[in-house]
C-alpha cells in the first residue's frame, strides 16, 4: 500500500513557518490584487492590526500599481517589509527601484502556495464578500469597508482601526466614547492572545524527518493527486 500512489495516505502537516511576528502596527504589510465585477483593486493589509486598504486601479501594471501603493504609504507611512507573491508587476525592475528608493524590504513568497501569504489571501475573500453584499443591496462599498474596519476583530474586543490608529473610527452607527484611546496595556493583552494562538496551532502539526537526496517519495500535486518523485537536494 505504501508504494501505491492512488491509495497513499498523506502525512500530518509539518509545523508552519510563520513570518516574524512584529508587536507594532504597519511594520509588515502584505499586498495582492482583487478582481471583482470587471474591476481591479490593489489590497494592502497590515499583518499586525489586520487593517485593510483597498484602492481601485485600471490595470495590473507597475506604472499604475506603484502610484497606488505610494498613495497608501503616504497615509500610513512606509513599512519595514512588504510581502507579495513575487509575480507581475512585483518582479519588474521598476518595482525593485521603488522598494530601494522608498527603503522597504520586498519579501517574495511562492505564488503556487497561497498560504505563504495567507494574511492577504484571507482578507481578499472578506473584501469580495463585502463587495458582493453591497452590490446586491445597492449599498456604498466604501461605507461598508469603513464599518468593517471599525468592527472588533474575531477573538478581540478591538477593531483593526483601533489597533492601527489607537482610536475608534466615527461611522454612521451610534457609538459611545468614540474618541477614547486604546490603552497600552490592552495592546499587551492583544499581543499575548496572538502568541497563545500561534502556540495552539503548533500543537496540530508534527515535525517529519529530513529528506535525503536520492530518496523516492510521493508528492501531492495541485489537483490533490499523488505523483512519484525523487529528492534532488
């Protein structure tokens, strides 16, 4: 059975190798594109606060994408790291020069493994859901995004806006103490919850022995079928 590709049983997932955890907002951000209803958008999400910036663009070219990113950075500041899938237009010389002149590190992850940029992949689905709902109800998507940013995150009593800006956002909904600031000790509690959650996720995985060059293995491809292969290095 162990040599039969059709009935091969997959190993338990190995422990994930998450990006370095930062305890401050807008230090590390992730970027990707959203295509919805015939329009393209660039999305940038802060990996700490989960705050989302969405900007409409005409085409997926560096000459258009770079000014959109500059506009977002002009509002929130330049992060230390920008994570992308490394595909067009992030792999062109213009983008390399942009990262160098604006002094941020461009981290490229595998486009064939979306989980490596899971932060932005999850929020893309959230934004698409917001767009679908507002389109169906003839509502304003910008207002819906504002309400999302001002709504407390899952497993948190604070919204993305509070974690990023240290204040509540004023919306069309009634709210008390709208200008009350988030206390520093609450940030510590939020960071502790993030660390505890990461520790819990590690318990669901198992470290496998290191593979040696020349060993025959079975690998599951992108359509979840097993294929025989050989370890090269």
